[in-house]
C-alpha cells in the first residue's frame, strides 16, 4: 500500500501541534490512507517541540525534529522532505490555514498518475492592507521575474517521491520551494482551496521579513536585476551623448561658463545609478558567497519518533 507523508514546518506553534495532528490523523484514518506526519520545529522558543514529542508518543505515525535555531520556513520544508519515507509528500502549514479537507482530492489525483498537485488559493484569507499590498507587489515582481503566474500559488502541494528526490538532490542552498516545483516540471494539476483562518497564535511574517524573503527569492530565481544594470548604463550613455553635443556646441560658440546645475545633477544621477548597480551586483556576490561556503541549510538538534539515520549536525539519510 502506498504511503502519504505530510511535512509541517512549525515555528512557535505550540498551540497548534496537538490539534493539527489530531485533525490530520482522523481525516487520513477515515479515508484509509496510510500516512506519516513530519513536524519540523524551526528553532521555536516555545514548547513546540515538546508538543511534537507528546504527539509522537501517542501516535507512531508522527515524527519530528527541532532545529538548533530559526532557519526559516524553506529550511523547515527541506528538512521535512528529507525525513519523509512516503510515496507521495504533501507540504502544508501547521496552522490549518491550508484546509486538510482537500488532502483526499490531492491523494486521488496522485493515485491517478499526477506527479505534482499544486494548491491554488481561491482567496487570500484575512490579511491586513499592508500585508495585502506587500504580498501583491511581491507576487507581481516574482511572476515577472520567473515568468510564471505565482499570485495564487502557495507552499501547499503534493509531490510524488520522484519530484521530492529531484528537489533534495539540488545542490543549492537558497531555495524557493514554491517556484521549484514549477521549475521541476512533471505532470502537474491544480487543486483549488479557500485559505482558512489561522487556528491559534499569529502570523510569523512582518512587512520587513516579507520584503527580505521577496528579494532573496527574486534573486535566487532570476538574474534580471543584473541585466537592469546594463539597461541603466545604456540609458546613461544615450543621455551623455546628447549632453556632450550640447556642451560642445556651447564651447564652440563661446558661452561655456554656465552649467553648474547640470554638473551637480549629473554627479547625483550617475552616482545614484552607480551605487544602485554596485548594490545589485553586491547582492548577487553575497549569494554566490553563501552558496560557495556550502554550509548546510539547517542544523537539527533533536529528533523524535521513528526517525532512521543518524543526527550529526544536519540530518543525513543512511541507505
Ligand atoms: N514558519 C516556519 N518558520 C518561520 C516562519 C514560519 O516554519 O520562520 C511556519 C509557520 O509555523 C507556519 C508556516 O510556516 O506553519 C506559515 O507561517 P505563518 O502562518 O506565520 O504565515 P502566513 O500563513 O501568515 O503566511
Ligand atoms: Mg499561516
């Protein structure tokens, strides 16, 4: 019989773990789906890992790990994927904003041969105006950069084992899970869902963390910002040709003393362009630097439940 693994990245979610584990276990047992739940506590400072341990103690289908510090949701997802043993894997938030009711639908699509089932949002749930605007801007930029419509996509998706193995084999450290499943290809079908209200606790994203996430994802998926530097260069050159001609004409006609305003403006504009360009290039160099160092995406400090393999800093699967 095939097994379904569910990966649930959790950061300071002590109030959600027990409830989510119960809801999922009941649903899957009712639908006669063999399953495992993999909770990854992302360096939580509350009792999240204790709750995972408690859940794992009563249900042998539950396992989990704790990070040594907060490594971010991406790292949580990848650690979870690494620990799964199922034939298909679903990634979902542990606050039940991704409705478990669509899991049977995803599962039956997978059984009929679909390799990637994308969870597509029908609405955006209840969000503040600031969040809506920044998330909207983020998805606009992202969709443009990676040339795929990302606005309704989410981290809620089902992946076949093949796809999981492809993603786990990627050597890169700065991953963007949401877009990587598009990038990987395979036979993909959508499943539509309504974003639910968060069960307990509050959202972990602030405006700035979202901005940071947006920039790092945009640059990890596209080199377009670098080409922007070239465009700025071309614009400046065209501009300078026009000004050069004007300056020469003035010089020849003997009226070349004035023009301090032009000089000041030029210094400001070119200085601005140069620094912006250096910033963009610097950002990419920073990313290269991070990749080259080759540090692990995450460090696991504790595990619970039936986890095979050995925990030495980061988790490695033992064949
Ligand atoms: N999360 C995580 N690490 C983080 C931030 C969030 O693992 O650094 C998890 C969080 O526990 C939740 C999911 O990612 O399961 C989505 O986070 P949240 O609900 O705060 O975001 P929102 O739903 O508001 O976009
Ligand atoms: Mg949420």
